[in-house]
C-alpha cells in the first residue's frame, strides 16, 4: 500500500513567478502577464508583465531604502552580500534547474550558478575596501584637512543583460549594492525565471526590503521610464542597441542622470568583475576643515 | 538674556570704513590688442566667418577689444588641427616631456601674473584683489599640479593602464575665465589629449592671452586650440564628429542640452553645472567666522560662483545674532570699481546677468521675503548690484530654490539637525554645502548626509588644485582637480 | 531702550576658529591705504598712542624726556596731534603728571603687580590706589592668568571688579596677557569676563611676553566688544600693546577697527596703541608724505 503511494505520480506544485518590490512579492499592479517559453516554445511559466506603475512603486521603495542601506556600515553590507551568496549556494539546484529549462545545459548551468556565487563573494569582499583604494587625502596648500571619498550615487535603474539571465543580473546588481546604492532591475524578458528566484534569495538574506527591486516585463515598454524618472540617479543598459542607448542618454538629461552602458562587457570573463564597476555608481565627495596651528606646530616635534 | 529689551536699536556705523581714497591698479601694466583672432594650430588666424564681436568692460561699459567669432568652418579647422597634433605628436610624446611643457605654461602664467589679473578684472568685472590673489595664482598652480601627473598616470588607477581619449572639446563659463581654462586644459594635456577650448563670449581675453603663452611655450602646434564665439560656436564643438570628449562648465540648462546633443555618439562628457548650496550654522559654531564664511560664500566674485552658499540656514537660538552680524558685515563691503585694490564686490559680469539678478530680487520681495541691502552707493555707469540678503524666506520661495548667480542670499532658520539636513538636500542641485559647528561628530554626521560633491566644514569657498571639485544630482558629473580629476580624460585599459 | 547686563556663564565655551579668524585678520592687511586716507590714518594713529616706558631702569629723567617728546613729537611738522597718554610704572606717575601739566595728555599707570600679577589682592588694590592718588588718569591692570587657566573665572572676575572699585574715576584697562592665554577661545572668554567685571578698556599684553598684540588676537577682542555692546549698550575701549612698531601695521589695525566696530571707535577715547617706537615710524611716514622723499631715523629723536 505504502509502496503504491510512492510510485503513484505526485502532482507537482508550480511556482508563481511574481515581481519583487520593497521586500514584498506582489503581482504586477497591471494584472498583466506574459508566457515565458524556452527556445523550443515550451511553456516555462506565466510571468508578470510589469508596468510603469510597478516601476514607479519600485523607485519609491528604492528611494526609501537608500538612506538606511547607504548608511549601514560597509562591513555589514559585505556580510549581507556574503549571506546572499550563501543562500544562492543553498538553492543552487533550483537555479540549475531553471537555467536548464531556459535553454542552458546542465554543465553550463552549474558553471553559471557557481560563477554567480563566487561573484557575490568577490563583491562582498569589496564592500569595505574599494573606498580605501579610491579615496584620497588631498594636500591642499592652505591650513585645511581635505579628503575625498566615494559615496553612492543613489537610486540606480538597471536593465539587466537579456542573454546572461542570471550571471548578468547578479553581476549588475552586486556592484550597485556593494557601493551602497539601491536599485530597480528589469530582468531578462526571455529568461526571467532565475531573476524571480534570485529575488527570493535576496529576500532571505538579510537584505533590507527595497534595496533591490526586481521587475519582469518588456524592455521596449519600460526602458523609457528607466531613463526619464526624475528620482532615479543613474541608469544602466547592457545591450548594443544604439537607438535605445541614444534614447536613454537623451531622456537621462532631464535630471542629469548618470548613464552606464555595459554593451561590451563579457560577464563570464574575469573582466566581468572589478571594483571599477562599483565606482560607476559612486560620487566623489570632498570635505574641507580648517587645521589649527599647522605652521607653528610645536608640541611633539 | 531674557531681560533684554524687545527691540535693540543699537547700530554701528561703517561709512568711513567704505570711503577709502582710491587705490587703482594700473591698466598700463597689461597689453590688450584692438582685435583678437582664433588660435588654431599654433597661430592666430583670421576667422573663416570674417566676423568679430566686441568685448566690453562691465564696470564701465567701454569696449576693450574685438573678438573673432568662430563658425562651423573655424571649428572644423580647430578640431582638425587638434586631431593631427594628437595623432602625430602629442600621443607619441614621452609623458615626461609632456609634463615639461605644462610646467612651462605654469611658470609663464606666474611670470605674467599681474598682466593676467588686470585683464581678467577689466574683461570680467571681478575685483582686482580676487584676480590677483585667487584666479591667476590658482590657475598657474593648477597647471603646475597636473604637469606632474603626466608621467605618473600608471600609479593613479590600481591594476589598470590608461590611454588618452583623443580630442577634447572644452567649453567654459564667464565667472572664472582663466581659472576654468586651466581646470580644463591642464588635466587634458597631462593625460595626453589635445584640446579645442572655447571661452565664454563675454570673457575671452585671458584665454587668448593664455594662447599667447602657449605659443611662447612652444607647445607643438594644434595641441591647444582656443577659439572664441558664443553659443553657436559651442554647439559646433559639441556636435563635431571628431571630438572624443566634451567638458563643460556652465548652467544646468545648457548641460542638459549637451547631454542630449551627444546622446547618439560615443563622446564622453563631464559636466560641472549649477548649484544652490546650503550653508548651515549651528548654535555652537564660531559665529564670527561663520558669518565671514557666509559673506565669502555668497559675495565672492559677485556671487557668480556655481558653488556659492546662496541658501543660509541658521539655528533658531543664534538666528538674530547671525543676521545682525551679517548686516554689519554687509555694510563694510566695498562695492565699486573692480580695478580698485580695495574693492570687495566688483561689477556684475553683464547687463543680461544684472537683469536676471534684479528680476530675482524683485521676485524675493513679491514672495514676501524681507530684503536688506547694504547702504553703499554704487557707480552710475557699469553693471552693479548691492549685496543683498533676504530673511523671512520660505523653502518654497523661488529665491531659495533657483540659482541666481549673483550677490543675493536667502536666509532661513531651523531647529533640529534632521530638519536642516532634509531642507539642505531638498534641491535638484548638489554641488556644495557648508556646515558650521564646533562639534566634530556633528560635522561628520552632516558631511555624510549632505548630498553634495564638496562640503566645507567651518570654512567655505576654498579651492585647491589637489582637491576634487564637482557635483551630485543636477549639478553635473565628473570631477575636476586632484587625482579624481584625471578620470575625466583617460580610458582605463586592463 | 533697556539693556541689561546679565552676566553670562563663563564656563560655557565661546568658539573662535583659528584659521578663520586669522584669515579674516589678514584680509584687513589687503586694504590699500593711500593719499588722504593714509595721512588721516597716520595722524589718528599718532593720536592714539600710549607712549610707553616700562623698564626696571626707568628714571625720573627718562620719564621727563618722554613727556617732553609726547608734547613735541616732531616740531619740523607743524600741526601734529599729540599722543593720547604716557604709560609708566606707579612710582613714575607723579613725575609724568607734573611734566605733562595741562597738555591734555593722560597719564596711564600699570598696576596690580605688573607684569606678572603674582601678588595678593590687597597689595594689588594698594598698588592701584597709589597710582590713582598720584594722579593716574588710567590704570592698566593685569589679570591673574594662573587663576584664569585653572578655570577660576569667578576669582578673576572678582579681582577685576575690586580693582575697578579702587580706580575710582580713573579708567581701567584690563590686560589679558594673551600670549599666556594662547588660544583664541581663551582670549574671547577673558575678554568677556573683563568687560562684565567692569573694564573700561581691554588690552592685549604687557609687552613683556611674546607674542604680544597680534591682529587676530585684537580682532577676537574687538568682536567681543561688539557683542558686548549689542548686549548691554555699553562701549568698551580697546588697546593692543606690544609689537606694533610700524606705521603700516598701525594702519592695518585701524582698518580692522573701522570695519569691526565702526566710526564710533575711531578716536583715542576708544582705541589706543600701547607702543614705544611706533610714534617715530609714523612721523617718518608723515614726513615722507609731506616731502616726497624717504626718511632716515637719524632725523627723529629717540627718547
């Protein structure tokens, strides 16, 4: 009897792929969906067709989270990035499975997930180090102490690479948040499954809600809002699509957004990771303060 | 001091402090030609446009000289010369040799400092004391600083090599003409780029004098080209297909136009745009130095400073004392002939700018703010504006939100740290900010939370070649000065 | 208008930023003082001098010579003002008073165990009374710097108040000896204590300690006077002393005075230079302005 139960084919519980805003997993406010399929046309899932209002809500969430996240100790941000890597490691099988359903083969998929985990560890380590590399104490001629430090740009709206659906996503998100920014990321439209699952990883990794918001949907529909939203400080675009790049740059002029283009980056390469990616979302802040008695210092000399 | 009478009518008198015998700098120590051509490929060339426009002394409205107006054909010539110089000479030159040329420019500016100061003041209206003690020496120092970087770029960027960008198109404003030319040219050359620079049409003279120095310094022809003209000339540079980099300092409005104009290209850009800096005084601040910082923050260079501290926030318990001190200090400012060595506030740079400032002064009054101006007399001829402060200002007033670019200060009071941080950041701009308090931990709280590129704590409006300068948000991107200023002119390669 | 003299809590710090105050002070030296402004300024400076001799080796003869000089600064230049006062030790007050007669030049006497101030209060009071009884118009006292640095502000306050009482009609100058206070914060605090305790003048230095008067120190004190004036309505006079020996520097001080306290202080009732060799340098400058030729010290008397 018991044996029969086991052998009987069990009905699988399917996952609902939702978007991730402010630490919650709502459905798109639009109620729309699209069917994600693999290249053979096989059904993968019904995925939220995110709207401009979802994006708007995500920007609000990211802005609200910015003060807290940028104000955290860099060490703490490093720990959280490490925690994300741990969570990803623990759910590796699920990601391999999803990648495989999205046209990857098992070997490639495993390699990609491993690379993602290692990349998170890599950026985890940078969280409290890049500042030291890119800061300076400036020997001004007057009696002032003067130093420059990198600070996060603010809210970053990124359109993740459409092909490297997991590695690209992780490689774009990690340097943004390692540097203390918060962001909104639009997942690969054709391969969105891992992005949503990655949101679940983020959600279980002590990352405060709103620091990363992940939307699914169509680039063509949403890209303009990524570029023209007045409360977004920087926009990332990863495709070699000259017309869209131009449009993003033009719209970004509305509030002098920083535009970062990653169309030539090979994410799987070792050049796909570097502290210079963190610096793409940093401002340099210079502080001055008078120094008493610099010329006449006697005590101790 | 609870028992102090409600209305303190005591007043100090400063009329005699302002009425000093004239101490004019001599015009004869500077040579201004009646006409200036375009500096292209190491030579002064007549413009293809055949057009010239007048540049005037804003202090007297007298014509100083005629300046060539570069059209698209002239821009093409300049860019071609810069490209040739880049490919044939500058890119290939050993960096240490590049450095020596830049050092040479620095030294020659120092040698001719007095002449530069006089011309800067005549052409732009700023007090000779400022041109002499700030603009010119700081410009020379900037060349001196970046010269030394030319052969040390390998050390500036960990784990990367650098390469120059190519031809840089640089467009600079009228508020610090020579200094902005130095800020643009020095790092560009040190990094191995060649340059096409356009000064603002109101203030071309010192850039053209700099061209003379560049010629004397024997810089290879075409490495620096200086062409003059107004907005159309600037647009021709921005839109030129063979330019690799645009460096612009000016208004946020024009900065946005440039960002849009180059959207379809691979041109890199750095923009140093407008500001509406908050200057914050806490009740434990060294008040007299704070007041001096506020004065320096808003009246330096007639307030024609993108990082001017044009919004003042004063903690309530010291508000009355600070305003009183400010008013007294306002009375001692000497407004008038920029060539007089005692002048603190010179001429407004142009009629157009004076109109803008006066428009805002009117708006401030209409908005219900209370205006106080120095009782000083101002010259009848020329463009002048009395130093002006507004109290009873609301955050929503236009004079507290928009960049006026003149000697006009909007003052508000605040109660708590959080309140003032929120108000200070409540602006599309983020160029600079000031904090005045004796408490170190409070300074660091403020400097961390204020979203601006330069924070002056217990000081204001300080500049140094080693110190990076540039904004957050709509104040632009990229830095000028210091190690970080190099990034604007290089590509990083692995 | 009622202005009260509520005494502040001197333990509460008043902040002065060193770099800022020194920057401001140096700005005054950038003023270019020319032609009639220069001549007027030099005349005024001359008229503000407390011509001083405070040496152990002072004799009556020396004091008499100085008093003669005070009345005849340079007879080759008619129409010169006199100095404001002669400043001597208490034992020389009588001599000076007699020598100056009714010239209008005041006699100032240092007192209170000048320059160290290291004596019991009753002796300081007797010292003061001796000077006043001998005819001193002004008394230059020193504060107890040791007590001040210990934080015994009440002691310092009470001592000044006691000396003020002993002065009677004589105006009291309170010497802070800023060279021993070292920081500007302390100079500011000492200035406030002195003014609230009854000083008519606050004065930088004895001239026996280096550094004596500097422009930033004087500026801190002028700003204290301004704040005190706005709080109480009472004007306090200022006397930088020691180290001001060149006319150009004296003009810088006057610019600073004019831009900090304004016209109301631009006379010798409210400002003095404590100096011994400044007068001759001013005279040389005035003669240069008059004759157009640079002068030699040999043509100006040393007394």
